[in-house]
């Protein structure tokens, strides 16, 4: 099953992001040129834009291009959240002795392709979630890591581990994309009623 990784908490994996017409520059901002900083490193704006561009290009080549683009108005924010979540999951897996081989990842991807009706169908499913074809292996690896943690620790404990790992990484997000919540594992958008504009979206802001 393909998941939308907008919330890191296992118990809230299908929750939707809070919506807001306009992002505001509030809170502590990371270094210039950074979309987010964590653990002494950063996700640069150019890295984020590169992933967003790859998704948009793949969407434009899809028969349902208009529908996909219309349904991913917050692609930049969703992509950044996923990039951060992947780093949290990867660190949590490493700290808890989870190690995956390339062969395991390929087997899982092949199984997913069979279940979804082929490689093309699987790519389409991931693209609907804002993941470009080049990012599928990483997404599969993160799902396998998450599932391995679930089997080893249980749902309640995994949520605690994710929150603790997120806090330890000291994640700070550029206010343009929201403010990071360690417990929920997502970036929550600032909502300022007196600054709202009609029809605005984070992609347009």
C-alpha cells in the first residue's frame, strides 16, 4: 500500500496537513538558502526545488496531468516534510539496529509492482503521492524501515522513538514551509487571519 507521508506518527499516518491560505515568516528561521536545518546539516532550497521539479515533470507526462497538478498545490511543503521524515526514519532505524540490503528493497519494490499491476501502475501510484520515479526506491526503503521498527518495537513505542529522534535532530524549518512539530512529525502552517488572501496557496506564496 502506498502511503502519503505527511505525518510521521504511525497512528496518524493518513492525517492531512493543516491548510492555510498564506504562509507567514514567523518563528526561528534556518540559515539563508536552507529549507530546513537539522543535526548540523541542512536541506537546501535548491535540493527541495530539484525534487519538486522532478515531480512536476513526471506529472506533466502523465495522462492525468491536470488532475495531478491541481491535487498537489502544496507540493513544495509536502516534499520538504517527506524529506525530513525520511531522515528521521533513517536515523531511528539506525539507532535501533535496522539495516536493509539493496536486494531487500528490490524485492519489496517488485512485490509492490506485482500487487499494483506493473511497474507503470506503481510509478503512477507514487506520483499521486508526490514522489517522482527516481525517488521510489528511497520511499520503499523508508517504508521497510518503518515496518521493521513497528515489528520490533510496536506502534506506541515507534511513535515515541520518532518523536524523540525528531527532537534530537533539532529540526528547524524555514517559516515559508511552516513550523516543525516533533510529536506529529510534520510542518504545521502558520495561520494568521488578518494576513489571509483569497485563493492563495503555499505554491503561489
